[in-house]
C-alpha cells in the first residue's frame, strides 16, 4: 500500500490546505495508477494532523512504536544510496519510542 505524507510551512497550517492537497494527490494517483488505498501515519501527539485525517474520513488501522527504520529504508530504496551511520542515529533519536497511529485512506 503506498504511503502519503505531508509537511506544511507553519504559516500555511490550519487553513485546510493539507486535507485538500492529500485528497487531490490521492485522487490523481488513483486515476494514473488504479490504486485506491493509501497508508497515512502520524504521531499520537500531532493533533493538527489527526484533525486533517478526520476531515479525510480515514480508517484507523493500528499503532506502532516509532524507531524510524521504515523512514531510513524508504529513503535508501528511493535513492539507491545508503545513509551514513551518523545520519541513521540522528533519525532514530528524533522520535524514537513515540506512538504512531496508522490509518487507511480510500479513494474512488
């Protein structure tokens, strides 16, 4: 299942832009690739993102504990390059141990 993530500039948050952008991206991706189900994740404490996900009518899946291994693997797979151990350790320390909420976004 493809994963969608979003990051907005601070002054653009809370305006409904995130939900619109995610919905438009998912709908276009569905048209282009015939995929209608996407994974979205956020930290349990990220209230703004959780509100955006509610607007999108996502389906709650489960939780996981963040260790950033998937982030590292995704970057390395996408770029074909390995991250240095220093960078991996920095990434692992940023949010490690926090609860991640997982959701499914369906489009038609």
